[in-house]
C-alpha cells in the first residue's frame, strides 16, 4: 500500500499559485494581493483606487470574506468586474480558491486584478495566490505595535498603506515608530500615509500603482 | 500496520481543553478567553480591568502573540502574574499551548485568569482553551460590517466590548446596525460601549465582570 502524504501544504499551494500566475500573465494581467486586518480599510482603499484609475486602467476585483457579499456589492457599484469568494470559515484565501474563480472574470478585459484577502494580519501572508505583488493596509487606529507583533505580513509586502490618518489628532499612535519598525523588518517596503476619508495621500499611492505595470 | 489518523483536530483540541478546565476549576479559577482583531484594544481593556479590579480580585494573565513580549511587559507593570505565549506563526491559541504554560502561573493565587488571544477575528473562536467564557473586543473604527463578515466570533462570545467610542464623532460607524447585527447572530450577547482612553463604560463592564464568579 502506497500512501501519499502531503507534508508540505504550502508547496502544494505554490504549485497552484504558479498555474494562476501563468494564466494571469498570459492574459496580460498585473495582479495584486491586498491584505490587512479586519476594518483596516482595504475595501475603502480599493474604492478610492478604482475611482481614480478606472478611466485609464481596466481593473478587476476578487473579494475574499468568511461570509457575506457586502464588499463585492460596494465594488460592483463602481462598474468594474468583481467576484466574491466566501471562504466559509478559512481565515485566508489560497491559490486554489483563486484558480476556481478566474474563469468567472472577463480576463481579456482586465489590466490589473486586485484580490482583497480575508481581513487577517497573519495567515494571508503565508499563501501565495499567484500575484505579482503583495500590498498591505494597516489602520493607524490599530497602533504602532503591529510590525513587532505581526512581522511576516510586513516582511512579505512591497507596500504598506497607513490608512485613516485623519484620526491621527485623536490617537496616541507613534507614526515614526510604526514606520521605523516596518522598515526594520523590510527595508524595501514603500510606505504611504493615506486617508480614504479625506483622500489625503490617495493620489500619491495611485500614481505609484499605475506606474507598476 | 495500524496508522492512526486524527480526523477531527478540533476534537483533539477539546480533549486538552477539558483537561485545562478541570485543572483551572480545581484551583478555583474563573477563566476568560479574550478575543478580537489586531488593535481592537484587548490589552488596553485588560489594563483598565486590572487597574479597577485587582484590589478585590486576584487576576492572572496569559498573553498570546505571534511574536514579541510587548503585551506581557505592559501587563507586568500592573503587578499581576503574566505569561507570554509566542505562537511563532499560528494565528490563534489552542488548548495545548495553554496547558503547557499553566504551571508557570501561581494558580493558587489567582481568582480570574484572562487569556488574551492572538489578534484575529476568525480562528481564535474555533479553539476552546478550557475557558468559562469567551469575550470579544471590537474597535468601532473597524466598522459596523464586522458581525456579517466574521459571524462565528460574535456567535461564540458571551460579551462584546465596542471599544474606542471616543472616536465616534469622527467616524461613520453605525452603532445601531453594529449592535443589531451582533444581536441577530447571538441574541444573548451582552454589549458594552467602552472607551479605554476616556474610561467611559469601563466601570459598567468591570461591575458585570466581577459579578460573574
């Protein structure tokens, strides 16, 4: 009897992620895995980005949530293609979930695919989806201790959006320490200070984003 | 060859949780599993509770984090026994982690043990630690859509602390919807509106907490 045991579940995920990556590249799509804690403002940032860039860039979205379709409905209002994945309990998206919905999107009509991961500062950073880049959002209300307590996501992300800066006057968040600790974990991470509410900093992030392809 | 396969990992966890529960009960300890997203204010709430209750109630704390000892150091300043667990990547505490540190605490000198789980709105709700009660903290800055998107934690918790209410004037959070959706998932959940910064509502929560035993 020959029992095969998957000892490296992340290797298995990476193989499917490679398949996704080839399919997305063949369609000429640049793919972003957008991560962050619950309520960091991932969907709000997406709405800002879509509003500013959709005239020159064809954006598609995959929404990942444990349950519900709130976020997909918010995105659909902006007139871009969107698919909602409900993980039904899983605390992160994996490559197989993404692979199973790619054909639901009009890939030939998308330049940039943004995958909004499940709200979680831990596991999403461990699972490649086939993306070109990981970007994370952290609300300044979460506090400056987040890099030290959740190092992996900061290490794996190419950009860190520090969101809700409009609340800075009412918080004790030490932005200098937040940024220094993020940079100490990942010296190459690009940091943007943004308020989706006032739109402060959104333009700078969008300029950078549209220069990536 | 007889290969045993653990098909129900949560059953295995529950068996260890029962052992923890018996040990804690034998020591006369009431145990709380404190959960919530990163930056919801779990440690700040703990500091408020310890400050108000430690003269009449002997409190002990277990801190759960992916990495670092920031929270344990904050708690130790209040002069109560504390142990830090670093999960090293795991996004939640499990019963075995708790069982392995119980002997590091002076159990005979503790009335209430508060276990601060890893910051995560998903998986901590799935793993019993041997606690008497689960309590969750959600910052009002996370937004009123959290019950619909992360239902399990709201269903499993006996109390919901809506923290950072001092920021309400600057937010669009619909507190009525937040509370109604939480109650619709769990009609028995006890809801407290609290600001650890201004101490608003902290007294009411502490009164309720000290009446539990």
